[in-house]
């Protein structure tokens, strides 16, 4: 997941990369359902965006050029 995050953060942007990383990590456990994994990924994405991009002022795009922006 760390390699995926580092390789795609500039192309996809912060929000999609955090969501996909969190969702994939949550789905790695047999105990998690896809719904729980999606809810967890949404919560982590909101929290990480609030802390790193808004709170600390990290200069990464929220959504990257690979998504048409």
C-alpha cells in the first residue's frame, strides 16, 4: 500500500489515494465486509484530509490530473 500511495499521489490526488488505500487495507481482513470497508475508508479519507491538507496545509491536490482535473 505504501508503494501504491507514493506512486499515485500526484496522478490521482490525495482523496482517491487515501480512499483506495484504506479500502484495500480493510478488505485484507476476512472479518470486514465491503460495506464496513467503504465506511472505514470514507471516515479515514475525511479525517486525513482534515488533518493533513486543511490543518497542516500540505500542498497536494485533492484530486489529480489522471481524473480529468
